[in-house]
C-alpha cells in the first residue's frame, strides 16, 4: 500500500502512466483512428459553423446543427450517386485503353520485355 501512495504523490510518474495508457488504447484501436479523426473534425467544424450562424445570423443552434448535418449527408449521397458511377466508367475506359495500347502499340515503338522504348 505504501508503494501506491508514493505513486499517487509523484506527479511525473502519474502523468507518464496516463500517457502510456493513452498510447496503449490508441494502439489497440489503430484501425479505427481515421474514423475517430473524421468524427472529431466534422464535429469541430459543425460546432464552429453553428456558433457562427447563431451569433451572426441569429439562427437557433439546433436548427443550424441539423441543417449542417443534413447538408453533409446530402452532399455525400450526391457524391456517391453522381461521381462514383462516372469514376467507375473512367477507370473501365482507362483499363481498356491500356490493354489496347499494349496489344497494338503505335509504329516506331519497340518493346524489350519491360516497357515501350521510342526509337
């Protein structure tokens, strides 16, 4: 018990122990850190924008938070429904172009097993 009291009295040792615990927790959740960071970033931005709207435009805080999250979810939905199909189509076009290019190289180019060389 005497060792525990000594530990509680030593500020530097307690801080170091807390730091080790935080590092261990973060290391155990290393696959989810990006999700945590994105959550904190979105929450930080929404809080500051909502406070700005509350102070400058006199919009109620709850209304601004709900509208901002609605805009974020709507933007993600639009990005997923509009841009992802276009991205998939462009990737398919790129793959077919590269395959066609290597199957029928332009005249004046030679291959040496590792790529095309311009003559």
